[in-house]
């Protein structure tokens, strides 16, 4: 498949102590169990840009392009002090959304994540198996601009909503996996719980939700 003109671009590698190959294999099991849907955790909010992209596409589903990282993982990603699983989700429409059974979205916890109460995930749909394709479309970061602002995509932007502005045929990045976004497109995650090493990479062992305390005062 050729690279779309507009898409959500996310780069992946070893994260939360789990190798990229293991993450893809786990997400493939989740995709099979959920009729083609899987959640892909991201560290930054792209909700406002996704809203603008959805408005411009007028009912068409945006594409999501996954590319392997070109740099070696950081030590904190390979050997995290703590890993947490996120249990609750809310969509772009500010409505609570029940994650598919067996879904496991994780992130780094511990000292580097002290005080973190929110994480995010792309809600993806793909009919074919999740297998990284080294022969996918190639491109350079200079071929892309941020969709909302038109600014160049920064190397530190692991996930961004982009517009294709160039046509490098032999760039260093590859569109290893392409999926589409499905409703509710992007979710804000909350209610994290720590995972021990034995439970981290089994979606069958997703921790039970803790009882949610009702707030004393509800504001809009």
C-alpha cells in the first residue's frame, strides 16, 4: 500500500521492558479476539489534531502508520522500574468507553513516571494480521508536516498527525504496518495499576478493575 496523504504516524520499539516483536505478537492476539480492533498505547495526546483530521476526511476513517524506531531503545525502556496497566478509557466525545476484553495497554511506571495519572491509546482496526513489513512504503521525516500546524515533524514526536509533503522513495522510515482508526479513535486512559513481572505480558491475566470512587462534586 502506498503511503497515505494524511495519517497518524507512530514509531515503535522496545517499551516498558517488552521488545517490539513481543508487543506486535500480543497486539495480534488482541486484534483476533476483538474482531480486528486493537489499542495501541501512546504517551502524548493527539486528540485535538485527530478531531481536525476527522473533520477534513468527512466520514472517512483515518489511516495509522506504524514505523520501527531507528535508534536503540533507552535503558529506562528496556529495564523499567515499574510497569503499569491502564484500566479505564474515555473517548474524544468525553464518554466513558469499555475497552475490549483481554486488552492490555501498558506504560512505564516507577520513579520516571511518578505522578502520571493519564496515558493515551489509538483505537485501531485492521483485518489482516499484524506483521511488520520491511518492504512497505519508505519515507523520510522531512516528507511530513504536522497536520494541524504545518510545522515540520520533530524527531522527538513519537506520535503525530501528519500530512505528507514529500515523496522520498528511499527514506529511512518504513510503513511497516498500516491500519485505520475506529471509533472512538483516541482514548484517554486512567486508573493505572502496577503489574508484576509474571503478569506483564499476558492479556489473559488483565487485572480486575478496582471499584471506582464517586467524586464528591461533579463538574462539566
